[in-house]
C-alpha cells in the first residue's frame, strides 16, 4: 500500500510538471549599432527568432537586443550591469570590435589592443560570475573588397585573432563572422565591390547580411546546452 502511495505521488508530480509553463532561455545580444539595428524589423536578431520559429523552438527563447550605436568594448563594460546583468540572462552574445578598430582612423578614439583585450576579458569574467553562458563573435568587415585593399583589414584581422584566442583560452563558443564574411565575399563579390554584398556601407548589414549573420549565429546558439 505504501508503495502504491509513493507511486501515486510521483505520478501526480510528473503530471503537474507537464502543465507548468516552460522557462524560456533569455538570450541578450550585446553590441554596437549593428546589434541595435539587429533588433529592429528585418534585423539579424528578429531573423534568428524567425529561424527558431521555423524549427519549432521559438517558445524556448526570449531574444533581447542590447546594442547602442558607436559603442566600443569599454562602453559595453560600463553599461554591462544596467543593460545585461540586471536582466538575468541565460546567454550573452558579445558582438563588438568594429568601432574599436574603425574609430581609430575615423575619429582617433578607437581602442588600443591591450585595452581591448583587458576590457573583453573583464566582460567575460563578470558575465560568468552571474552564471550566464557566453558566445563570442569576431567583427565582420570594414569594407568588402577581396583584394586586401580595405584600409583596415590588417587591424580587423588582428583584433579578430585576439577574440579567437580569448574564446579558445576560456573554452567559449565562437561565431567567426570575420572568416565567414571573407569566405562569402571571395565567392560572391566577383566585382571586388567595397560594399553592397553583405553590407550597405562597408560596415552595417543589408538585408542579405542580416540573414547571413542570423544563420551563422543560430548555428552556434541552438547547440548551446
């Protein structure tokens, strides 16, 4: 009789749990103007949500954009608590680096390599301390030419390598947009155009670019346990 009672309790608990709403995984995309635009209609974040819907997993996720135009890695560090940690994310996707390189040449306000690495590691440490998982992304392009004539290719490659090494050192998943964009342009940018393939202005994503980034991020995100 006692065994029957225990079985009945277990069965009741199992039945009750099946009716409880599933906890959504909150994913925050943390970055600059590319991410700010990514949260708007047609942006890469909304397209990731569309991909989840097509695969029948949209109910498992809450996708949140936290991008601000002009941000560099230290801007992310300064607003980490208010814009990310206070929202209790399960996953944080860090997509930063373009302005750290680009603004050196355009405004003289970029980020030196040692400071970039230091702030980046500090971001990771604080996010992990709260228990959230992290996905890193390399910055994609500042110009889409494929003949090595983009002015900032060298610096962008250097900073992308830093992010790759940080990901490896911390055993974190990486969305290597730098490599993915270069490979895509080598195949499809036959006219060696400066923009108009995946970007609208050498940096910001056009419609095709937003879908491309969504596809690349979703491959990694959906595998995260």
